[in-house]
């Protein structure tokens, strides 16, 4: 259920953002936003409520839309399918959002809740650290493979 909710909320929010930006929603945006929602819920699916899934879908869609629409054109790199803007940006945002929305109500195997469920800053810090480590690790490995 969380996968469906995150995907749907990402799609609807992307269509609203396209309309606000002066464009008509199209299939490219709908497919991109669906992927943003799917990528966004992947790290959190077993740990968040339906409300958490809804918010993760919206936030991943929002940040990816801003990146793809406003930041990517200035960077001038070739990514016609918006693979980075969709997968990487939504993945980074969602891995951090687990620290906000995770709750033991959904999965009793976790020992502390996210920030929005009274768990304090510890889980969010772990998620931030893990995300930062992954970014640095991937950058180093990519540099190593290219050189």
C-alpha cells in the first residue's frame, strides 16, 4: 500500500507543479514522477505509515521537479531521461526522510522512531550519515573506474 500511495502522491503533485509552472501535464512528467515516487518509497516502505508514504511521494516529486526543471538546465549535462534527477535526487531525499517518518508501529523490529514520531534526532543522524557515506563512496568508486 505504501508503494501505491507514494507513487500516486508523487504523480499528482508533479502534475500540479507542471501546471503551476505553466506547462500542461504530459506523459513524460507523469512517468518521471511515478518513478520518483517508486524510488522515494523504496528505502522506507517497511517503516512508514500511509501518511509517511504520502509525504515522501510529494517531497521526492517536489525536489526532483525543482532539480530537473531549474537546476539541471544550468549544469548542461546530457540526461534526456532525467535518470539522475529522478533516481539519485529522489533516492537521496527518501533515504533521509526515513529518519523523519519511520515508526515502530509499522515495523516492530526497529528500535526507535523517526523524528516526527517522537524518536529524536538519532535515527535522522544515522540516515544522514549513511546517505553521505553512500554519496562519497559512489563518487570515489566512479572516479576510480573512470581513471
